[in-house]
């Protein structure tokens, strides 16, 4: 373990931060009746609706099986609706789902922003955002070739 590269140490920090952020967000979102994964799925549906289940699964960090179960639960709760168009089902938020998401959105946004606002200056946040954008784009290029 003493031969870690700087890149591997950065990856470990990002992984640990993401894990900790998700744990804290799950606790934070409990009063809204949502998990972090559900919040993410509702956000993606809100942004890209109408969206297919497979396109949605590509945008979130939930497996195809996990997304099926989650969508069934969100549909049962009245947050989403699935409409069949020929062979494809499209997913959209219901009015109830849009309202539920709106109730949680500002609070979750402020909560997530606080991780950075509390310890980084505006310039540092801008630099971090630019660097992470470059790393993300590079990882997306790699996944297209493999």
C-alpha cells in the first residue's frame, strides 16, 4: 500500500467523500421520505422526461435491477408514471412527484453545497469544479473505447 500513486489517492478520497456524502444525505432526506438514490432518480426524470428506463439507468448510479425495483416503488407512491408508446415505456413525474421533489430540492441543494462552502473559497470551488469536469470527461472517453 506504500506505493500508491497520487491518482489512486485522489480516487480513494473521492470515493470516501462520495460514500460519506451519500450516508449524510440519506439521513438528511429522511424527513422528505426519500433516499439519495431516489432523489437522484427523480431529478433525472424531471430533467429528461419523458425518459426510458434504460436511459435513466445510464444516468444514475443504480443497477438495471435496482432501477426496476425503485421505479416500481416510486410509481406505487404516486411520484412517477410510465406510459407505453408502442414497445417502449416512458417515465415522467406526476404532479405529486414534482411537488415532492420541489419540497426537498432547495434543502438538499443547500446541504450538498455546504460541504464545499464550509471549507473552500469561491475560487477554490471553481478550480475544483473545472478539474473534476476534466476528469469526468476523460473517464467518459475511456468508457467509450473499452
